C-alpha cells in the first residue's frame, strides 16, 4: 500500500506539471465559544441556546477553495443569511471577502469590508515552520499526515478573542466596578497558538484553507485554537469552469495599515461611548 501511494503521488505530480491542473475543495469551519466566559453562567439554558442559534451562522461557515498548482481562491460559500446573523456589535461591521494566494509570488490578498468601506489587504504569505509528526489517519478516501506549527495571532482575530479577567471579577463586591468597565477594553488575544494540520500527499499541491499553506500536499484539516476547518469534498479537474481571479475592488493596504485603521475607528467609538456615560 505504501509503495502504491508513493507511485500514485509521483504520477499525480507529473500530471500537475504537464496539464492545466485545477481542483476544488469544500471546507466546513466551526469555532467554539464558551458563553460562561462571557457572562453566560448567569443565563438559563434556554437563553444560551437562543444566543448560540443566532450566532451559528457566524461561527459555522462553509468555504470553497479553488486551486491550481500555484494559485488559489478561498471564499465563503454564497448563501442567504438570516437577519441579524452577521454578528454582534463591531463584529457585524467586518465582512471578509475572497482570499487570493499565489505561491510563486508569495502573495496574499484578502478582500475585507469594514464599516461599509472595502479594502484589499495585500501582504506576503506567512511561512509557518511546520514540524512533521509522522502520525497518519484517514479523511474520506485520503491518507493524511499530521504537521504542527506555532502561529502568531493577529490582534483583531475574533476567533481567538477572550474576555479579560481581572481581580475585580473575582470579588463578590465588584458589581459596581463592572458597570463602569469600558467594553472596548474587555477582550484580548493570545500572542501565539499551536496549529495542527492534516495534509495529503495524494494531492501534491501546497495549498490549504484560509491562510494556511506550505505542506507537501493539500491540507484537509486545520485545528487552530478554538477553530476547526475540515474538508468535506474534493473535485479534481471539475467539468465546470474554475476561475481564480485576484480581488481588485478596494483600497490597497498592508495588514499593519489595516489594523491601524481599525484601532482608529475603535478609539473614535470608545470616545463616543465615554461621552454618553458622562
């Protein structure tokens, strides 16, 4: 079986080199949230259920990855959203569009909408230092191999945001202090997280979902902090035409520049909030 897999991969790799190879992978992404960490311990089970149902479309999404040997386009599967399902508070003001990766040019372009304005976040691909573990398992018909890496976390990555805990929250007499807390200063993200990837050499391209790439095979599963991205379907050289086009609408900024724009907007909203409380 091992020798057959090696032979299969070699033949497949030759096919990719010699033909106009294209593929499509469908992924399911799910992020878990601990409501108790956000005051959910004071809610009834019915209240928790209602909130989680409302947030389901925010934390459970379907994505499509179209790819060639060197390029890929990762975007959310288009479907009608229920009213009020885009998120709560500021989270409803972020709308992520298609994400383009070019491995040959080491280029990443993320289309992003923020408070009604469209941006093209353009940067170099982040190169993770993957470590192979030798572990294997099956995902569908594919044999996948495990790799791990440590990844720095963007300060505005809501998937890894946590509610800050301070000493006042641990005291029973802190109710009055809580009422005066600034809601814009109650969240934080870890500096880094461990990433676990499962990739298959049976599809020898270095693509993967979201910003992940760089392994000797298509990544079929990612476990990153509280988020799991799992491939549910793969089509090699589909009959329907696959177009991989760079996003072109929006102001071009780097990730650092985009984060500065978010910080400025948050500071404006913080001042408005403080002004209403005076």
